[in-house]
C-alpha cells in the first residue's frame, strides 16, 4: 500500500508539495515507516485472481476484508472488489504538483484502480498535458472524472491527443471546464480515433456551433459512444443541424442531452427526423427539456416512434395544451396495468414477463420502453411509459419487475399480513421473503 492521498474525505496535505510518490504493489500486514515524500494512497491492489490461488490453510485476509457481513451478503464479492477499485480525491485543490504525482503513479500502471475521481482540483492546461502522458500509457482506468476544473483550449488539445491513444477509458466527465471552439475541435479529433469510450459528459463548456459541427462528424465515424451530454454549450439550431447529420448514420448512440442550449422547435424537429432517416439508429433518449413544442411536433414524433419505439424525447411542454389535457396524459400507468391484470385473472408480474421474449424479470430501459409502446394489451402514451420506467428502472439502466410489488411493504408488515400495495393498488400477502429481495428504490 501507499499512503498520502486518501479517499474519500481526503484533506489537503502539505506533503503533496514534494511531487513525489512511493508505490508498493503488494499490501503489507504492517505499514513500513513513511517519509514525507510518500503521497499517494490506493486501496485496490489486491487481486481477486491472486486471492483464489491462496492455499486453503493460508489466511484469507486482504484489503477487501469487510466487517459488515450484511453488506457482504447483499452485495457480493465482485461488487465489493469493484467498490474497492475506486479512488475519489475530488475537491482537494491538488493543482499542478498533485497532477504530477498522480500522473507518475498512473504511468507505473501497476494498481487495480478502475474509477478515478479528480473533480474540482484546480487543474489547468499544464495538468492536462500530464494526464495525457499518463492515460496514453495506462489502460486500466475505466471511469475518469475531471469535471469542475480549469482546462481551456490548450488542455482540450492535450486531452484530445489522450483520447486518440487511450484504449481503456469507458466513461469520461469533462463538464464544467472552459473548452471553446479550438479545444472542442481538438477533443472531437481525438474521439474520431477512439474505440472504447462509451459515456462522455461535456456539459457546461463553450463548444458553440463549430464544436457541434466537429461533434457531428464524430457521430458519423465513431461506433463506441453510447451517451453524450453537451448541455449548456451555446449550441443553436445551426449546430444541431450538424449533429443531426451525424445521427443519420450513427449506429451506437443511445442518449443525447442538449438541455438548455438555445435550440428551438425547428432544431428539435431536425433531431427526431434524423432518427427517422436512420433505420439502424439505437437512440433511446433525447433531452431537450427547455424546448416548447407544438402539437405538430408531437405528431411527427409519434411517427418517428412508430419506427423507433425505443425512443423517448423529453421536452418542456406542448404549446396550447390545457392543464386538463395535460392531466389526462398522466393517468397512473400502474392502475391501468393492475386493472388489466384483474380483468384477465393474472398477476402484474405475469403481464411484465409477457413483455420479455426470454421470460426474464429484467430488461434494458430501451427494450422495456419499446415493448410497452408496441404491446396492445394496455395502451399507453410515451408520458405514461416514462413514468412507469421511473418506478421500475435501476441505476444500472435496467428495468427490474421481479419484486416491484413488495418494495413498499416489506418493512412495515409482519409476515403473513395483508396490506394494499402503494404501487399496484392491489392486496398482497407477504408470507416468505429474503432480505435481499427488498428493492429500496421502489419503497
């Protein structure tokens, strides 16, 4: 183990000024004496594979040992290992010397770190150059958060070069920096060569329409990006047109967020029509929450969703819709499903299982939305489907309906009791259940 920067909850340490780090690949039972130059801390160096190879009589104590047996029971060894492979040193004002220490550590490429959070550390363009060196050599980090720093166009050039060379990153957060046209174009040039990045957050920068043009070209060529957020980048209809051109041929993107850009209804129409022209589009979500649309737009969107039923477009409201008409669109979808189940003498779970061809109790959000729109047993509009997904979706992007009707009752009922379920509005009986069946997000 190495010591110095501790995560989470680390506070600045004057020892960081030395810019030196001592890293040991294997944990020790007792830490050796430390000098003032040892500045980095990583608790994820124990390998699961190594643990499995230990002789039966040898102690199994590792850095991943957990005293909370309940967490061990409900989370599982793999999840615990992944949790230990995270390092959060955000909001510590590490600056250039901290970036140098981290860069040197990463270039050794010996730790099992998967998730590195460096948000809010006063990193400037010189730090971006150091990170470029590190991530051009380190392919183990899968998730990197560099948000809320002070990278500008020169930093964008360094990070763009890094993206062109890196073959490990899957998620990158560069939101709340200072990238403008030159930096945006440089980042996009790197993205054109990148083949592994799936999620990219560029919100709260200054891409403008020229940056959007470069992003549109990325979408024409890149087949790995799944989620892009370019909200609040001063992109108008002109830039949206360029992005739309990319969406006409892109076969990987599922989520595009453009919230709070000065996009009008015309720009929004361009976006959804680009999806219509692409038979291979996998787009599931477009966020233009600040755009006020017309009923004509809604009709066009309905036509696009008939071809791509997995698509969900979030917009501000429909011009001229009365409050009463809006209310009708939000009739509780669970009541509709429960009513259908009662009429046909089946359970709600049976209804959900019928949506999944393999009969499993989990589906991706996109597949679930598509199935709900296409099924004709309980007709629903996109608003109701969206509300249903909010109740059933997990943070993993999956919809889980295996125990949804138990979520609101397990902790307030005795075994064998009967109570009205707050989600399905039907009477249920809890006779036998296990602690790991409880879904707290549905309570």
